[in-house]
C-alpha cells in the first residue's frame, strides 16, 4: 500500500475539518445513526479515491456533500430501505444545507463556551464528548453516581446552549 500524495492528504484533511458538518448532513438524510456512520466512512473512502478531481480553492463542503448524497442513496438501495425522501427533496436539502462556515462559527462559539465552564463541568463534558465515555464510565472515574454525572451533563449542556446562543447573537449584532 502506497502513501497518499500531498493533494490526497490535503483533501483528507479537509474531510476531517468538515467531518462534523458532513455528519450532520448525513444524519439529515440517513435513516439512523449506525447508517450515518457507515455512509460517512464510505464517503471518506470515495473522497480519498476521487481526491484528484477536487480542485483546491473550490468549495470542499459542497463537493463532499454531493458525494455524501450519492453514498446515502447507494446505502439505502443496498439495504433495500424505502427512501422517505424523493431525489428532488434530497437535492433541495443538499442545496439548502448549511455551509461549513455556519458550523465553524458554532463550533468556535462552543469551544469558547466550554472553556468558560467551571473546571469540573468542563472535565465531565470533555470526558463525555472528547473521550466518548458514557455516564457510567465517567461516574466510576470521578467516584460519582451515574445519575449525578447525567445531571451535571444536562446542566452543562444547558449552560453551553445558552452561552453559544448569546455568543452568536453578540457576533451577529457586531457584524
């Protein structure tokens, strides 16, 4: 197996940067979380294969969304699931999909808000979402009950939601 060339590596890096946005797009189209993960993995492989067709400086997110849309259709045909949405509706969803900037602004606001959380809340959030630990595992690690972790996560999510909304409203008002 040969190492990818530098252009392919840059395309893969674009994919990684836009992965959250692409996953949100897949979840809007795919029938379930497990299917969305499968489609996203298939899309990554196809994007890597077709990296040479991507032109630097153009809209990577739009290009990747087109590939993702076809992967969703392929996946649904393979799994013989009935499409809940017509091709026209899927095309309209793709056209109206939020841009990468939309998600990047929200992720930047979220990162800032996570840093403003109290130390323990920040630790729990990072364990849950960066470490992908469940409430039970976090509880064992912190010597808490799973219920206490769930309550703390719920409060932290509410705080983060409010903070992100305030931050984005402030940025809109300043623009």
